[in-house]
C-alpha cells in the first residue's frame, strides 16, 4: 500500500504492508521513499522495489497478492499505471482503489454538486482563519466561560480528509453562540481590517440556510465518519468491507423518510430558538408583482405574482426538506452507489461468498488465486 506524503521540499511516498499470521491480519508502516526526482509510473515502481532491496527484502520470495493506492491515473492506470506495472511482475497482485480515498471522494463530490454546501464550508474556513490568531482564540474562550458554555475551539478545515469535516461542523454548532457574541463585540469596538472580516462572517452565520445546512451535513458526515473508521481499522478486511458499505447505503436510503427528517428538523428548531435565528424560506429570485397595466382589469389567467404566492404557501419545513435535506441525502447516496458499485467491489463480494462457502459466487476469488490456493 502506497500513498503520497508531503514533506518540506520533498515529494515522498509512504509504504505500508498488510500480511497474515495464522489468519490474523496485521498492518505495518515501513517508511518513506523520496520520489522528488520523478513522479511517473516507472520511477515510482523502481523506487518501491529499490526500497525493499535496500532493506534486504527479496520480493521474489514473497507471495504478493494485492496492491492498493489512490485513484490518480499515474497509480491506477490499467495500461501504464503503477498498478499495471506491478501486476506485470506479480500477476496475482490485484489492484484495489483505496476505500478510504473513495469515501473521501464521495464527500468531495457532494460539496462540489451542492452550492449551499460549498458556501457552508467556505464560511467555516473563514471562521477558522479569523480565529487562528491566538488573541482571538483566547477571547473566544473567555466569552464561553461568561456564557457558561463548555470550552472549545474552532477546528481547521482539512482539504485532504473531507470526512473529518464532521468535527468542524460539530465544533461550529457547539461554539455557535460564543462565536456570534465575539464577532458582535469585535464589530462594535474595532474599526480595523479584522472588524471588516468579522462583519462579513457575522452576516453569514445567523442565517437559517447556514444553520440548517451545517446541521444536515454534520448528520451525514457523522454516518460517513463511522464508515471511514471501519474501513481504516487495522483489522478490517476486503471481505467484510462490502457488507459495511452496503449497510451505510441502506441507512441513507432509510433517511429519505419523513420521520428521519422530522427528528433532524426538531434539532434544527431547537438550535434556532437557542440562538435567535428565525427559520424562513430562502429567496432565490426577485419577487414578482402584477404589471401596472393590468391593475384596472380582471385577469382570468395565472400571473407571475400568483405563481410566487403559491410557492410561498409551502411551509418552511417542507421547503428545506426539498431544497437542502433531500439534496444532500440524494447526492451522497448516488455517489456512494457510484464509488462503491458492485463491479468495483467484485473481489470483495467474491471473498465474502468464499468465506460463506458459496462456491458459485466465490468463483472469481478462487480462479484468481488458484495458484496460491493449490
């Protein structure tokens, strides 16, 4: 298993191995390889092999049955990628796209496809930058003590591990009241550039859209975070990963019900009442009005004003269920099914069937590793 690792002035590759002893799986980190001189497939493959040779490990004597990297073309390419070149040397080393990376891409795609989700994370990033100054963080802690709130800090947004943004959303909701209090004081008492930043953030946070989206995203990321921890567990195996992924997909399918949204809406309503945020529908376009030329006439057809009136009759709860909740759930669900399709988990499903003594469905695993099993 290999993955890129950033270091000062160096492009490095981290190398890990998984092996079994008496059917017990173990995972070990071996070290870093400097690949600054070249990041093409040939150079990476030679660097990996040279690393083992320098540590007096003869790969020819080992039974290498699998390899796992991220989905970058230089690593996953079926013709000229690292996995293809390794497979030429070790035919049984079937390539598996790292499931943790796949899960990360699910969240990335969700944030790319939903504008309100992107806006929410942009606000979270702005909040972290504003409170990254030590003096601001100290004042925030003082305000939390005055309000009788549990002491907490604003966490940094991680660009590479999006599933960890669950903690960012959680920290924001826990510190919501104290952050608004701090920003209000800063705007009232200061007139420097930081006050302008505070004013910009303050105009975004107390809005219903931000509070609703961050609560919904926190709920979704909380479920995905459970899956992430399961997939990255040292004792995890490819055989049971398919079942874990399928159970999470089933969970999201069940979340499309009115009952599940009602529970989340109750949480949103409680947070809104505690922080004096009025829940209302978002206005996405200019309100229409009846043309002046028609004021003295009886109009028997539908006008633009009447169309808008019909839309405003929709309750706040129904509006946000349709435009925010269902958008996040359906996008996440679609990406999970795409990234973890049956074809992409073909080996995992076959291993699971083999362990259950299901010969027909486990045939793919048997045929691929028949040399090792004989």
